[in-house]
C-alpha cells in the first residue's frame, strides 16, 4: 500500500466527467463493454494501482482491487460503472469513487485487514437487458447458457462480447471460490429518490429493496402502407401497444405502492409512413410484496391480450428478469447505524448488486443524498459535502467491520 492520498470523491469524478457524455439524450451513456465503459474500467484500474492495490478481472468480468493478497474473510465494497442511456453522473461511479477515497482514509488510519473494491459489469442491463448480470453470474443465480445467448440491439451476443474483451464464454458462471472470499459486502450508492432530502440527512443505511422484474411484450399485426390502407382494414400493433401502456398505467395507479413503467418501445420496421408489423415493448414492475407484483403481471398479460384482440393483433409476454424483495441483514444494518451518527434507515425501489449478493454473504448498503430526487436522468446530483460524508461513513463502516 502506498502512502495516503488527498483525492476527494468530487476530484475523482471530475477525472471521468467527459467519458461517455451523450450529446443527444444528455447525461451519460456508458453501456457495458462500450468505449466509454471500457475507459472507466481503465480509469479505475489506474486509480487502484496508484494506491498500491492488486487488480484482477475474474472470469465473469468483475474487477477486483485488493489491499492485501486475495483470500477469504475480506471486507468488500464497490459498485458499477455502466449506465442507463442518458443517465446521471453518480449512479454507479459515486460508489466506486467513494470506495477509493474510503480506502485512502483507512490507509491514513493504518487500519489492518484484508479488503477489496469490486466493480460489477452490466448492473443496469442497458446493453443486454439483464440487470445485475455480473453478480447474478458470480452467485450462480442465472444459468450461463441463458446469459451467453443474450443479444444487444446490434445483434451481438453476450458470448461474442465476452470474446472481444478477453473473457472465455465457456468459463462464465457460478464462482464459489471468488464468492467465498467475501466476508461482508457494503455498497454505497446515490439515493435514487427523495428520502434523504425530506429527512435532512446526508447518508442513510438501507433496509430493503422492492421486488421487481422486467418483461418483454411483443405485439404482432400486419405491416402495410400508411397512405393506402383504410383505418378499418388495419391490424396495427402500435395501437395495441399504446392501449396496453395506458392500461398498465391505470393498473399500477390503482394498487398502493405499485410502480409500472414502459421505458422502451421498438416498432418494426420503424418507418414514419409504414404501419408497423410488430412492436416490442419492455415493462418494469415493482412492489414491496412479491405476491402483488405477480398479480400485477398477470393483470398486465390479461389487459395486453385484450388490447391486441381489439386491433386484430396478437401478443406474447416473456419474463426477462425477476428479483424478489430483499431485506438486508438487520444485525449488520444496526452495526452500521452504530458508527454512522444519526443515519436514518431507508428502503429503496431500485435494484442493486448488493441485493443479489444478500443471499450469499452478509450485505448492506449506504445511500448518499440526491438533492434533485431524480435518478436515471441528467438531473441526478450529489453535493460535494454529501459525497465527502458518504465516503467517510463508508470508511467508518469498513473500519468497524475490519476490527470486529
């Protein structure tokens, strides 16, 4: 380990502020294994080496930066570097930059113990459609055969992306040896709502994550000419999809604490003077009660089928991911609250790698205040003073765990 450094979270984030800016959407677009995301990986590896950390990339593409030789019993922190299309500057990178600063603080305090920073790939699922892909592979939660067959919008499979970036597709999947190295995992993340704004606190300890999933609906009709096809002769899947979107909104509003979002529609062939032959639609549904989430999905299927029939179309509905509700380890949560003064406890509706790891290792999360209350959009923000408070809270938490 080299001597203590004087970097702040803000100064580290400033180093990557120009990587992956999106001139069309605003914000940042950093899909996994894209040029911008690879640039962020190089930045993290360089920042880790500058601190004397030993860096390795495992067979699932997760980067590990170790203080001390890799081995069992490690206290681990970290987050991700990929983003949603047009996302904010803090979702993911805040946790990585805060981890680096926390390690600096621990070095200055000469805190002993084996620890690591982990950077998980494809947490957002913005390229291959499966969120928390790296942690799902690590834990064996998902079959590698399914992951390898996933395709991005350009038709590139995950297997092809692995080969292009030095990973052997035959070796991805459950990695019990790497997982066994983790004694405790603490992820710091920007809060993706208004909880801390309303509570007037800079940092919170997480209690839970809403159960959530993603589904793909495909409406199929009859492609035709926009000018020569009478309205009475049309089988327009775009109309069926639009009716389904409105029905989904009404359904979610009728159920307390439900959230349902259609974030992407892809018409095929997509011409302005063409009646689509097919429309693909992606749906995100969340609720604190998994049984209610499943009820909502059944209702969505029923209403989508009715909308399709009304337009003379057909629809199929496929589950792409499902994550049940998560309650974090209450003993670890209380221990973190004991070292972070006046930290409130908050649940979240956003999924995280920590939620995937929870069933395999002792896991916790910290949230840092976002004064805009907006995330997955350019207006996402963290004040420098709150970022500093978050890094200090993370360092205090890691020291407590190291000395426990």
